[in-house]
């Protein structure tokens, strides 16, 4: 019997879009994500190019629709462990970590945060902000229900087994230390992998000064500095408390190491400079690039608009961040071979996008291949960019390689089309046989 239900792995924009479309078509969807919220990396952004739409405003209605759709069964803090069977009849095993907070009882009042005695760096904020052992990743996260990290919680890690500060502060009995991890099993006919991406570790790239100079930031760290729901509530304040007056945005960081162009770096970096000039009108902002990839009429217009704001675009052959009188400077060789220097207060590094950390394990569990870059492989990049080598298993978004939001959404819609067409055909066949 052909099972019409679908498992979606990853609750970013591609996973959310596919889940909603499948549910609207009458299919039951099981959506899982290893994180405590839905929305993926997109909700870390303040705005997205080229129209500079508010990212959270764009995604929030989709999140709300998904959470309220009774055809979508969603499970957070959950990972795929095992898959057996074949297309139309998969059995999947999913491990789910305890949240230790009731999704039904919690009203999102945050009363449990302040009493918690533990404060640690917040990974969601790229460690630029702090969080309690019980927390939501950021203001506006959905579902607006905190989770307790058992590694940080004094009660759960055994350092103070009688601690109940968060539980005592909750008037709705939402904190539940009796919750435990569980394993769930589902029967589905199709599987969509939409786990997204990760960013290249900058620390080994010593020429760029990341981790050495406090004024050097990754692109995602800058996103959180700029975001209204970030650790500085959108104020561009450096680690030393100063406002930057000279800023370098460096493209292509890690391109040589990973061996490919992410294809998004140029437009993404241009967006960062646009942000900077919108808040710091008099700042000297310069973009350093090896190549400049500006595809499409809307992107070209956005690039020209950014240049007109006074941002300089400089092609470099080599580049290095060095110390200078207690500060920093960019030493570079321009395209003509000239050796030049630019004193800077802030350096923003646009590093390469790399496969999601779970890609290798997921590929093994699903029985599908990865390409030579480590992303999930598809049958044909031109004609079948969403189909894996295994029937019934599909890939969308950055799980298959670097993509922007529109392309990720388009792929999600393509997968839905692939899934629904054979389903409808088989259902009609079954109905015909029963008559």
C-alpha cells in the first residue's frame, strides 16, 4: 500500500514551505528539526536582499500557519536515526530530546528566566549575547516556549540536584523535569531533506585575524549585531564599546579552502554594506572581492544603489588583516599588483557556506550519496536538481548546495510537485481497483 504521508527534515524556509504546500494538498506531514524553534537560519537575519524585506516579518506568518495546521505534526529537538523500507512505504525512527517545558502549559511569559542562576553564551546569538539554562534563542522565536539545556541546568547536569528556581517561578506548572528523551516511529511514503547549511570555521584562516583582533566579525555575527532582536537590539557597537567609522567587508573568505564559490557571497556582502550605510551614513565602507558575481536585473540594481551610497568595491589579489597602533589595518594587493593598506575599526568576513553538520550521518541513515563537496547529491543538477539517487527521497534548499531564499523556496515547491503527482496517480489507481 502506498503511504501518502511525508517526512520533512529541517524547519527552515524550504522545509516550512514544502510542509505547508503538502498540507494544503491534503497530505499529512511529519516535520522534524534538531533545534528548539522553527524558521532556520533566516530568522537570524534583519533583512533580506534585494528588496530588503524584514526577514522575521516575512517568515512569521509562515511559522504561524505551520504551527496551527492540523495536518502538520511537528517535532523539535528531534533527529532522524534510521530509515527502512522503500518509496511509498518508509519506516523512520526519530529521536526526540526532552524540552523540560510543556508546550501546552507555557504561555511564554519569560518569568522563569531571571531566577535561573546559570548564565552562558548564547550560540544562536553567535556567542555575542548571554542566555540562561532555560531560554528561548531570541525574542520572537516560535514556538515562544523556552527549552532547558540539560548540559547547563544545575539540576539536570547533577551539580545542584535540588535546584528548582525556574519551576518555582512558573505559575502555570509548565516546567517539567520529569520529561525524558524518547524515540518515535513513523510510516511515510516520501522524505524531503531540507536541513540547510553551516558556515566555514574562520579560526584556521589566520590571515583574516578572526579570534585575534576583537574588531573582526563573521558575517553572521554582524547579522545579529544589526538585528533588532539581537544582543545589542540593532545598535552597531563593537566589542570595545565603540561605533566603527571605517569598515572592510571581505568577500570570498575560505573559497580556496572549500574549492568552490558559494554564489551568494557578493550579493550578501553588498547587503551588509547597504546596512552599514543606512545606519552609519558617514562611515568609510569598502568591499574587497576577488570576483564580483551580480546576476539578475534586481541584483544589479541593488549593487548600483549600494555603490551610489559611497561604498567602494575593490578587487584584490591577496589580503591580510594586521595590527596597527593598537588597532587594525587591511593590507592588500590590488588587481594591478599595487601594495596598499586601509586602516579599519571593523572587518566583516563573508565566509563560505558548507554542508550542514548532520549531512554525513543523514546520508548514511537515508542511504543516499553526497557530492564531492559534502552536500547531498542529486541525480542531475540541470534536469533533476531535487531528486536523490533513491526513489522517494528528495533534497531542497541548501542541503544540496549554497542557495538564496527564493531558490530554496522554488526547490521546495518543485519537490512538492514531484511528491504529489505520483501520489495522485497511485491513489486514483487504487480507487479504480476498489470499484
